[in-house]
């Protein structure tokens, strides 16, 4: 179909930033960092390669996720501890903060709660920025590698993709069946993953810049159940959902101490849920 006569004018309409950066109150990072400086490590969980594990994080404490042996991407699910219905909402987090998250950004929970689950306080990959391909780290774009897409594209079954890893770990922690747990597994924070969109708008990934010693630290704005999968793609420089890539463990640490000065657990959304009736 040919372009209309006013195609250039239509394309030239200026964009409008939907959620300007100053539309949300900033996270009180100085208070959070002061609290972290006085915290002590109270728990450590190692997530094996091509597997997942859970850790509980008290409200007002910190979760740190570390690279310890080699370049490794992690897929993170977050729930309010004791209530699987309130979980991480990657789509709204993306709308509020952008396609990739960093220090000061918050991981928001789903409707009808819409409140911060966690706030990013430290990120040793914050230097990476945007590379020449448009790649950035820590995306909330991709869903998670899963056996259904794998089956669709390859015709074979693979059981250690992130969706399956998260399902097994959540079932083991909660006592739910695999079928029950799978319904709670949700779109992830692709931690340490380097991704972007090409000129045709297609999602790409490239080898993660993460190295042993790198980490991201979150303040738990609510009591959390964190579930982390070590992606079978390793650094995701070539592919995922196979046993071909070199994979490494990740470590989750819990740090506890005095709550940040002036901090309080955020309340759920005050919307009255009448929906116009």
C-alpha cells in the first residue's frame, strides 16, 4: 500500500513521555545506603547452574544477588511473602522506569496493589550505560525462557529453562503442585542480561558484561519471597534453553539491620476499585 500524502507530517508528530522521571517521588537512597552500611549478612543461598532457588527477605532488609564464578544471567521473580497474589509487575515497572532498570528504580507489584516490592540500591554494572548496539543491562522486556516457546520453535522439550526452574523452586518452597506453582510464575527482571531492540524493533541479547564480584542490591520494601533462576543460556551471548552454554551459580544474600531512617512499608494503592460503578 502506498503512503498517504501526509505521511511525513504524521511521522513528525513529537513524542510525549508518558511517565516523566519526576512523576514519581525519588527513592531516599542516602537513607537506604546508610542502613545497608550498618547491616549484617544473615543468610546466603547459592543457586546452582540451570536451576532456581528461593530466599525470604524481611521487610526493610536487603537482598544482594552476586556473580561468583563466571558470567551468568539470572531471572528473578518476586512475591510478597505469604501472599503469592501480590507479585512483581514487569510491564508497569517498564512503563514507569524504562526498558532497563538501575539504581533508584523500583520493582512494582501487580494490580490491585501497585506498590514497590523492592528498590535498587546498588548496581556494580551501572557503568555499562547504552552500548553501540543499543544494548543495556537488567531488562524488564523479555519474559523468561520457557518450554512452550522452545517446543514451538524446536519441536523438542527442554526442562531447565527459567520458567521451569522457577516453577520447580516455587513448588518446592510452598508445597504447591507443579501445576499450581506454574500459575504464579511471572515475567521477570532479567538480572545482568544485556538486551535491546534492533532497527526492526526485534528483541536481541548479547553476552552479558557481568563478571565475578558484580552484584545488585535491593531494599525489600515489603517482606519478600525471591525466586531466582540461573538461565541455561549462561551469559546469553549465543542462545538459551539448552545445555550448550557455560553456566555458573549465582548467590543470594540477605542483609539485615536497622530499618532506613524514616522508612515505612508502602501501603497498597488507594484506588477504591469501584471501576466506575
